[in-house]
């Protein structure tokens, strides 16, 4: 599984510099998205997050008013995730981030 995730997207990074690639890791960030108020909101947020290059998985919960995003920190950052939700019309903030 891990090998599959790494193989395609990171080959270029590995080629350019090994050091950069070695620092790359899958991260999971939990974003608080208080502006979600109906059943469509989490879908909009999820789609916006999934469009960010480097994001491998995004889920959004109306109930919890949060989104959980798995991403490659060599390709994107929490700030870019927040930008993406903002562009979709939702202010978000980081609840927590951890290396996976
Ligand atoms: Cu809505």
C-alpha cells in the first residue's frame, strides 16, 4: 500500500533531490469548518479539498463541522487547504495536524 502511494507522484521529487523527498510525508490535518450548515456543505468542502494537488483523501462532516484531509506535505500545506475551503466559501481553521 505504502509503495503504491509513493510510486507515481513522488518519483520526480526523488529524482530532483533525495533530501527533499526524504522529508516528504503523508500528513493528516483536521480542519474546523464552522460554516457548514446543510447536507450539501460538506460535499462542497470535500470536493474543494480533493482538488488541491497533493491531497489523497478528504472527508467532511456536517455533524462535527470538521474536515479531515490526508495530503502529501511535499506538494501542499495546511495553508493551501485552508485557502481551498475559503475559495469554496468556507472559513476553516486547523484543529490538529499529525504525521502519518
Ligand atoms: Cu450547505
